[in-house]
C-alpha cells in the first residue's frame, strides 16, 4: 500500500539535498543527501505518516497517480 503514493523529489541547492514531498499526504515531507536516500526516506515517511494517522483513528487519503519528478 505504501508504494502507491506519489513522491515528488526535487534537488534543493539551498538545502544541498533532495527534498521529498507526498502530495496525497499533507505535511509528509523528508529529504535525503542522495537520490536513493531520498527515495528510502520518502518510503519511511509515508509509512510513518499512515501509521500515525491510523493510530489516531483518522482517515487515510487514497493514493493518487504515480508520478516521479526529478529536478
């Protein structure tokens, strides 16, 4: 289930890191020093976000379209 969410990965010169956002999950943001690390951090962030939401009894948004953006 976690692999079906969209991760937007952008290089940030300011942060000198890849920034990961998940549009379907408000506030789900992370980063990585390498692209590979950013992807793994994104997966971990999605899992943590969903687990926290589930634990609080709140609804979990459905995954959207799969899009990979690299800048």
